[in-house]
């Protein structure tokens, strides 16, 4: 009986001694409590925890990827959208992460959801679609400030998807088509303006050299002759029309003079 008791005691002592030694990985830390009060942070490597009077809580210091569930929100211009995001964060102060909040993972998840709805709801749909980089930075700054007391560092926030109703998708498609049509008309008008300016410059040059008009006529005829066509158009020189008009006016004047006589 005594031998059995001694064996039991020895086994218990060995188990207690073995339980005192803990091994923490490089990315882990142990928040140690001494009789319920915070004692110190230990790790990584081999640490000793005195059974019964000391307790420890493991904390992972690696970056955690949090998938924020899809949130329904209404933008500032009264458009209903569904948005989800992903948050990257890590623990920078294990003591605060354990002592200041019950479950820092759950707390960060809930805070991310409410912040996503409140921040994006202050912007219009066009900003939500076109300025994601700015919105990501705003969300990251707000979350980082609010989780600072928990010993949490928000590394990055990324908006993943913005889902719209089919009616809104069709409306955006019509808006984009109208915008493309407007740009095409503006570009066409600018081209016409530039072309008219160049034609004015060309007309001024031809005005200074009347023979250049004849050369241009000859060049045009040469280009037409190279094409496979059975019709050739001879342009009428402008000076010929001017001379004909001048002769007609002189004849009209002579007739008027004879009638007066």
C-alpha cells in the first residue's frame, strides 16, 4: 500500500513538473497571470508556468485575415447596395488584447461590419465605385483608431464587391452609353473646329498664290485618274466664275445706259 502511494505521488510530481514547461513558437506569446493578476508576457521558446498559481493565455501575433460578411447599406444618393470587404489585422500588445476585450477577434469583426456600413453610407454611389482606394484608407484609419485600445493594429482594409440591383445596373449602362455619346460628339466638334481653322489657313495661302489653285486642280485630276472610275469631274475655276460675273455686270450696265438715252 505504501509502495502504491509513493508511486502515485511520484507520478503526480512528474506530471506537475512536465506541465510546468511550455514551448511557444516564434509568432506566439503567453500572457501569464499570477493568482488572477497580470504577471508578465513570456515567449517565444521554452517557458516555465507554475501550476495552480499561474495561468497563461496564448496569443497569436501573425496577421489575421478577417472576411467581413456582406452588408446592406444605402448610399448618400439613396441607392441600395450590398458590400463586403476583407480586413487584415494583428495583435501588437498581447496584454491589452487579453485584458481590455473579451474576444478581440469577434470584437474586431463586429466593429468592422458597423464601420463599413456607417462610412460607406456617407458617400454617393459614384464615389463607392470609382474611389475605392480612398475609401479603403478611410476605413483603415477609423478601424485602427478604434481598436488601438485593444492592442490591435489594422494593417489594411479592402472593399471586395459592390453588388447592385439589375435595374441600377441597367441605369448605369445607359448613363455610360450617354457619356460615351457625349464625348464622341465633343471630339467630332473639336475635329471640325480644327479642320475649319486649317482650311482657313489653306485658303489664305492659296489666295496669295493664284497659280497654286491650278496646281491643286491638276493634282486632283491626277488622283482621280488613278482610281477605277468611268466618271471624271472637272472643277470649275473660281476666277472663271468671277470673270463671267464681271462681264455680266458690264453688259447690264450698258443696257441700262442705252435705255436712259
